[in-house]
C-alpha cells in the first residue's frame, strides 16, 4: 500500500514536471521572446524577454496616461506610461504619431485636451510600425477626427490585417522610404528601418527652439523577432546602418523606455537645459538592440536544426 502510494506520488510529480516544462516551452513560443541570450551593454544586461517587458510594463502601464508634456518646439508627448504617442502641432492642424491600442484613444484625446489642443484638429495620423500596441487605434482616430492615415508601403499588408472590432484599417496615403509628409510648415521624413516589421519607420523632423535648430528622430523599435529569417537579417543589417546615419539631437522611441523618458521628464525644470535634447544618447537604444540582435543570430546559428 505504502509502495503503491509512493509510486502514485512519483507519477504525479513527474507528470507535474512535464506539464510545467511543457507550459514553459509553449509560453516561450507563443507568449513572447525567450529569456536568452543575455548581453550586457552600457553596464546593463538585456535579453529579448527583458526588453519586451521593459518596453511594455504592466497592463496598467499600457493604458494609464503619462503626464502629457512638451518635448521640444511643437512636439508633445500624449501617450501612456509605456506606449508612446506624439502630437506635432501646426497652424494648419496636428499630426498624431502612434494611436497605440484602440482602447487608449480616449486617453490620448484627454491628454491632447489637457495640453490645450483639440483632438478634432488631428489632420494626419502616422505610425512607427504595424503592431497593435502602436497602430490599432488608427481606425477609431480617423472616425473621430477625419484625419488622413498614412502608412509605409511595406507595412500595408500587416495594417490591413489589423481590424479592431472588425473595422477596416484606413490607409489614405501610402508612403515610401525617403518621402515626406508636410502640414502647416512642419515636414516629417519617413526612413524605412525594417526588421521588427517589414515597414518599421523612423520619422525625422527639424525644429527650431530658442533660436537653434534641432533634429528630432522618432525611432521605431529594432527588436529582433524570435526567429530571424534571411530576409529579416537583410532588413536589420540595412536598418542598423540607416539609423546610425540619421541626424539626431532629440532621440524619441515608440516605447518611452527606449529614450528613458521618465528620467528625462523628471529633469524638466524651468530655466534648466531641455533634458530631451540628448545627442549623446541618440544611438544608445540602437546599440542595445543591435547587440541583442547579433546574439540572437549567433544563438540561432549554433542551434541544431530541428526537424519535425
Ligand atoms: Zn512592435
């Protein structure tokens, strides 16, 4: 009897371990990137999983407004704690970069109004890349404001597949690498920085502030997907070279952690230097992402081919 109990217990234990291992493998494949390889850059250690969690924060972080604020010149932050949304204000209406999740549109609207602007003045909607946490709210924003939604050609298929509540993703203008979007005297240039998505785009603009010119870059994520195919490898190799050449004084990112927004915002003081002007750190995020990407590639090459 005793032996039998022990055997039953061991079987249960083994089954339990197998289920636990099984669920870990499953979550690694479907629930997000793995927690390896680890690379240390600028004294901090990163893995694909740690970068995703740094970018996204908690469910609350994704939907809670961060204090809306002016970044520089006519550029404002109107996003949540972990999902960036930028408002570019012009005399002929405003450009909104990244509507984030559809459920955040009322939050973004409130942030715009808190700054003293009007949501229905949104004339153009741009995106950094075709993932739901950045562009799912485009259809609702267009419904509420009548804005023109513009998208990088290579991201059009992914955007067309994004249909919150069955709504078609609006695309009023297809933009190609190097083309620009102008409204009320502000021009934004689209730079294809593919890899994270096929049409991931860094938007750049030049602003005047305090009598000086500054180059602002709205970087898109350069985080490698779980499996880097030869096509994606070509895209990343090109993109890392592209971002290194972009003129930059003010680096921004589609997740605030990419430019350490919280720390910079804490340093905003009347009379102090604008902490968002941070030329020295323009390539910090790209350097971190490239290190992780190279390590992911190395690991992938060393892994024995899995045949099914
Ligand atoms: Zn993404």
